[in-house]
């Protein structure tokens, strides 16, 4: 009787293991836009190319991992701009830890299914000619001083 109960629990645990992998998946699409449109954006993770969008807006399909993605965008007449897409924890991770235990969390962690990037991002591009606005320094403070005789 004990052996059957243990076998049933093991079967349920293995059946639920990797639930996030099944529900969340190991890949994600990220909508990338720039202001203005028409920029080229290159995505890298740990120095390796992840994907490219030749003209924004576009969609970037990435494998999910715990590592952040650096998105670097360029457009003629504009300063290059970059932004990190931070990898966070997917919503179903805690439920999977409870339901699937260490095995379920281990499977999801190994496949990246327990991670998630932002669903969309907009990168602001600044014109080369209209870059930074010069700001005048504050006026100097002049103090009256009295010189003793």
C-alpha cells in the first residue's frame, strides 16, 4: 500500500514538473519600437548576438534566460541609444514551485521558462543636431564684505 502511494505521488510530481516550460514556454516575443520609427536595433546577451530588427517597429523573438539583453538602436541623423531589457521572474514560477516542487522549478529554471522579459519596449532617439540643450550656469554669488580698519 505504501509503495503504491509513493508511486502515485512520484507520478504526479513528475507530471507537474516543468509546468512553466509547458505553460510559459522557453521563448518570448518582444515588441520593439523607437521614436522616431525606422531605426535598426541589435540585441545582445552576454556579448553574443540575440537578434536584429532592421527597421522599427518590429518583433524580436528571444530564448528566455536569467541574463539581461542589451538593445542598441541606431538611425542616420540620430544619436545611438541603448537600453537593457531586464530578465525577471515569470508569474507562474511560484505556483510551479508549490505544485511541482524542486523538480518542477529545476526543469523550468534549466529551460528558462521561469524567466520573462518586458513584452514591449520603446527606445527614444535624440537628433544629432538637436542633442543636449545648453544650460547656463547659475549666476555667481557676490557677497558684500567689510574690511576692518
